[in-house]
């Protein structure tokens, strides 16, 4: 059995919007293992992003407990969470979230400036196939390229976990596949535990494990006996 | 360089127009603080040092003629530290190459030793030798203005004797930092000089051997000035004492003091307004930047940047604005201070005024600007720091518009959609709209206040120089002369009209309240010198009563019909009870007026006078001046036309400078507020406006939304600005009015319209500059960007 990287114990997340209480997470217990590529699947609004944000230390639970290895995240204050993110987690978001006033290399440097053991920014960009676009600004790149810069930024710190929230959500299928290829390569090459959120069912076939969400709860977890490569995926 | 710092620099470069617009407003605050505070400090320090080193007196006393045997008694007065008796006199001077006569103030130079008090600072040459009857030392500005050098000679009419005097030295005196002749309105270095002459020579000329007529006193630290003054007055009474007075009434010192007070007031009041506006602008712009960069902030947090680092990042961005503002402010302030120094050099005669603004004033003004900017940025920076990383990654919820009474009203009015958009955003952020209007209001107010001062001064000058005093010249006599002398004056070449007038030094008392001043006596119906009230009407003192200025009446707590005790300090020094028969509102002076014939009757004397007002035939001026120098007992001559001209030149120059400065300030404020406001609107509305374009609205219609809101805010700001301006004018009237002056609150409609014109034009220009960006709006990309 592989080492457990993340463990959650019956976590809930309630948004109190005044009139109604929204149960974004309604009791989720889950483990993520070292080196696995897990896909979190579920309809929009089912709580996937909420879970990922909590795992990544971006958000707090309402109830329940979360561990990263032996570190209990639910015990940490904001400063502790900031440290945790800085040292261990790489994020990739649907809308890339690049800083428009910084070039590709400089966007990656945002991370390498503060991470404890980063790789050179150019190397990270090389890994995602953008070695030739180091000094381009986001506005000069396509959506797929921007997302790959975002991935390079996430992996440049050599994170133990990579959390991706709908990384292909804003991309067409061709560029989306390129991005998934990069994620798979990273997972294969570095053994980085990777969680990918999607509401696109086709993507699940590249995962080791698929976690199904429905209404703030885990509906079903299944292990893919046979995985297929991203370039074989079509949607 | 860290990537985050690169972002900082690039953001700043992107924002530089906005940043500079704010920085300019900030720099006004810095420059004014630097100038006024620096000048205040420099002036105050220099004066203190000058007074201390040159032992400026504390109290002065003039008498007709007091014997030197009185000195031990005076010296023994409790609280007196040192005294210095002098003989002072006035003389008409005849300077070669100058057709008009000049006036000299003669001061005796002690025989046995250098002066104890009011020590002149030697500038060139040396002191006059005690035994010389011809050598004198003069004040440096007088020498320079007339092109005198050591060894130059000029002539003086000393008590009726024409004498040649030779300059052996030039000096400056703490008694004459502001050098103005008795009865003069403006410093006139060419026409008025201070002349130090050996005591023996002065005494001989003015029949003052063994006597003195002027005393300077230095009091001990713990002494009461009032008590010393009372004691001096008591002892001087039998010798024609004219009332001792302290520094507050010393002409030169009171001018310097009022200048210093004005600078300090300016340093306290004006810069904070600019700082407040700059802080508001910074907070508005930074708030918008943080709102725009929500997702970037979320990202930075997700990556692991701490709240503090993010907070600092935005504070630093504001810090750049502060740095630019401070740099411009320091530059402009240094330049302004230099300009002011030149101005001061013209009016004040300091030997070593340190016009350099002290280093710590730079530090203070910079710090004030930095703190202000940080305060303005604090809210946005803290909001950035507080932003929860997960929330920051989501698009902000669209602002909630609620239907309100205003919407119902707008619907009733069937306004076009663009108009509705303008009005809705105006009311949606009432705080921001209010602050913007207030900022623009201050711009309007700055022009209103500046124009008001000009109008007020013009009015004062008009009343004082054109309506009240219509004479071409005033001839002043050393003491009262028989009115029959006027016949001699009339015979002088070029004299067309001559009217007698009398100035009688007196103390007016009402119970414990008293005031020493000169009572002006004239005949009813005089034409050349009249008493004109603020209402423009001529007032006349009725026979048997006194006409008082309202300021004097209120200081003495007197009303019409009250009795006032008048102790006349000249002639027989009689005290009379007189009834107050009239009050007149006046802008300056503590005027007390009486009927000349009535006073002669009261004094049981043949008609006397001390001043003759004349009108002159310009063609015979030279002949007149040539003769004047020979008229005995003539102590001074004031050419009113020269005074009027120099006064008006000064005022006109000031008007131009002041109007320019304040219009520039108003434009800077307007551009700072309107440009930034329009930029923020554009950024907030980019999507909305692009949508309108896509829906088929024309470029003009879309521009209307953008420009319309700016102009709506600018229009609403106008009445606010008018009120603020009127308020500031009122405050200035209050601050300006002293024991001597008051300023009329004249607010002509055209100053309001001019102020509005300046600000509306600047606002429109700012909005149009921002509007140009609308043309470059890429419709597709705007719709695509996520926000
Ligand atoms: N900040 C928030 N305030 C209120 N409700 C929220 C907030 N964030 C998420 N939610 C709600 O929580 C639920 C789960 O959201 P999310 O985790 O984003 O779903 P998913 O990522 O699966 O689409 C949704 O119903 C959403 O509306
Ligand atoms: Mg989601």
C-alpha cells in the first residue's frame, strides 16, 4: 500500500449566505496516495473546488479534520497554512491566473523566489515544452500555453502535491490534451501526487483513481484497471 | 530582482499617468509645507538671532524733550535691564540727481561708546567719529538705492539748517528690518533713509543738548512690560512723554511678526487640504487596483506569499506615488522658497537671513506626504492582505443594484439608458461620489479664495488711496505750525490746492480701556483727505464730538453718545472729555477723527496744523521739490502718486502670481481627481461600455456615459466649491483681521463663474483624455477577460 499523503475525516464546509446555508461539503472522508494521479469528477457545484481548496490550505473546514502526512492542517493558523502552501503544494487553476505584467519566466520566478528548493524557472518551462517562450507576456500566448506556464509555475518548486482545478476547463480539446500530457509526464517522471478536478467525464480514463462527487459527498471511488494516454482522449 | 518587485515596477509604469496626477496634488502639499514652514522657521530663527545679537529693544518711549538728569531714575525702574537715550529727528534730504525730496530719520550715535541697544550691524565703512559734525552712517538699502558709496555726500535740512553730510559707513539695524517712513504705506529705500549722526551734532542741530527725546529700553526676563511702560509714562509725563510702547507697536517688528504668523497659519491650514485630497485619490486608485487584482492576490497567496508580503506590495506601489510627489514637491518647494526669499529681500532688510530651508523641514514634509499616502493606501492594502485565498480565486459577485426611489424617479422621467447608467453609478457609490465632489469643490474653492483676496485688496486700495485720500502729496511738519503757514505752501510753485490737517498724538480712555493713537483733525467739507466708510459714504466728525472707527470703538467698548476721555500728548497736554458722535466702518487703522476748528477752540489757541494736503501741477514738480528742501520744520513729504503706483504695482504683480499659482493648483487638483475618477470608471465599466458598443450604440453615445459621469460630478461639485470658497474667504477675513486691519468680504459673482469655468474645463479635458482610450477598446478581448 502506498503512503497516504492527504487524509480527510468527515469534513464539512458550510457557506452561510444569510438566507440559506449551503453545504458545499457534507461529510467527506478520503485518502490520496503518494504518486497517484486522481481525478475528481462531478457536476458543477458538487463541492470539488471546495475540497481541493481545503486540501491545498486555501480554505478552512467547517467541521472535520484534514492531514497532510502527519501534519494536521485543521490545526494550522493562516501563517501555518501559508507555509504549508509555500513548501509543499503546487496549484493550477482553470483561468491560469498568470500575472499579466510578468513574462512567462517571471511568473514562474514568483514561485522560485519563495520556495525552499526550486528548480530554475527556465527548466520548469522547458519541462512543459515552453523553453522557447521564456520572455513572452501572457497576453502574447494562447490559452494552452498560458496554462502550461501555470503548470510550470506549479511544478517549479518541486511540490509533493499538484492540485489542478479544471485545468482544461477554458481550453479546446486539442490544447486541453497537451496540458493533460504535461500533467501526466510530471506525475510519471517525478511521482508528484496529482489531483485533477474536472466535470469532463472523458478525462477520468487517464487517472489511477476516479473520485465521483455529488452534492457535497463522495458518490463513488473506482480504480482504473487500464489507463489511457491523454492523446487518446477525445471530447 | 524578485519577480514580485518586477510586477511592482511594471504596474507603476502602467499607472504612471494616474500616479503622476496624484503625485502632483501631493507635491502641492509638500511644496507649500516646505515653503511656508521653512520660511516661517528661517524668518523666526533669523529674527530671534538678530534681535539677540544686536540687542533689540523691548520698549520705546518718545518725549518732546527730557533732561539727561532723568536717566538714573529711568534706569532704576523695576524690571529695566538697560536703557539707551537718543535724540531722533526728521529731515528733508536733498540728494543730487534726484528731483524729489527724500526723508531722513536722524538717530544720534552715542558719544562715549558704541550703542548699548539696537546695535546697528556695520555693512561697510565705519562708525562716524564722535566729534564730527558732517560724518554719518546710513542704512545700507538707502545707500544702495541711491547709488551712494563711502564718501558720498548729500544735503539735509536739519531743523531749518541746510547741511552737507558725508557717508562714512553703512549699516543695518534690527529696528529697521521693515523700513518704512512715518506715515508711509510702503518701504521706499530711495526716498527714506536712516541716518546715524554723532550725538553732539544731532543735539546741536535739534536744540537737545543735555537732553533726549527717544529712549530704548531692554527689560529683564521676569519683568512685566506693562508695568515698565506705566512707570516710564509716569516719569516722562512732565517732559512731554508721548506714550511708551512695546515691540507689538514697533512698526518694523509688528510687520515681521504678522508675516511670520501668516506663514505659520499657511503651513498649518493649506498643506493638509492637499494631503487629504491626495490620500483620497490614493485610496480610490488603490482600491480599484486591488479589486482588479483579486485573482492575482489569490494566486500569490496560493503560491505561499504571506499576508504581510502582499500588504507591503500594495503599500510600496502607493509608496512610489509618494516618492514621485515628494520629489516634485521638494523641487517645486525649493524653487518657491527661493522666489519667496527674493520677495522677502525686497521687503525686509535682514543682514543674514538664512533663506535656506532647514533639512529637517524637508524630512518632515516628506514624512507627512509618505504617511498620508500610506494612510490612503492602507485600506486597500489591508483588504488585499485579508482577502481569503480561495475567495480571491473566484470572480467577484456582481455589485448589487437595488431598486430605489431614485430608480423609480428615473423611470418616470423616461431617461435614456446611458443617462440612467450615469445616474445609477453616481448614487450607487455615494461615498465615492461625495468625496470626488468634495475634491473638485476644493479646486473651485482655491480659485474663489484667490480671486476674493484680489478683489478685497483692490477695494481696500480704492477706498484708501482714491476715495479717502485724493491729494497728490502730503507735507508733514515736525510739530504744529500756525495754520497761516498754509499761505506759504500755497505760494509754492505747482501747488494748486492746499488743505490743512492735524495729527494729535493722544491716549483715548474709557474706564480701564485705553488706546494710544493719533487723532486726525480736519475741517468739515475738506476735499482732499476724507473719512470714507466701508459703505463708500463720506463721514464727518461733528464739532464737539469724535468720530471713531468701529474697530477702535469696539476695542474701547464705546458707542454713539458715550463719553471718551482724550489725553492729548502734545501742546499743553490737556485732557478733555469728548462725546462719541459717530462710528465709521473702516478696513484699517484705529481711526479717531475730530473737527479742526472745534479742537482749536478747546485748546484756546490760534489755528494750528501739522499736515498740509496738496494737489500739484505735474509740470512744476521739479521747481516745487527744489523749494521744499528749504522750508523749515518740514519733516516729511509723501508723494501719494508714487505710493499709489508702487502699491498698485505690487498688488498687480501679486495678483498675477497668486492667480496663476491658484489656478495651477486648481487644475492639478481637478486633473488628479477627474482623471483618476474617469480611469477607474472606465476600468469598472469596460465590459458594460463594450457591451453597449456591441449592441450598436455609437462611439459618441458610449463616450457620453464616461464623460457624462465625470461632468455630472464636476457640476455637482460647483455649488460645494462655491460654498467652500466663500467659507475659506470668510475664514481668511477672520484670520486677517487684527488690531489694525480688516478685510471686506466682497464676493463678486464673476469670481465664482471664473472658478467654475477653470474647473469644468479641466474636468472635461481630463475626461476627454480618458475617453480616447475608449476608441482603443478591443471589444472582443474586453468581453473575454474574466472579471
Ligand atoms: N464563497 C462561497 N459562498 C457561498 N457559497 C459558495 C462559495 N463557494 C462555493 N459555494 C457553494 O458551494 C458549493 C460547492 O461549490 P464548488 O466547490 O465551487 O463546486 P464545484 O467546484 O464542484 O463546481 C456550490 O453550491 C457553491 O455555490
Ligand atoms: Mg469548481
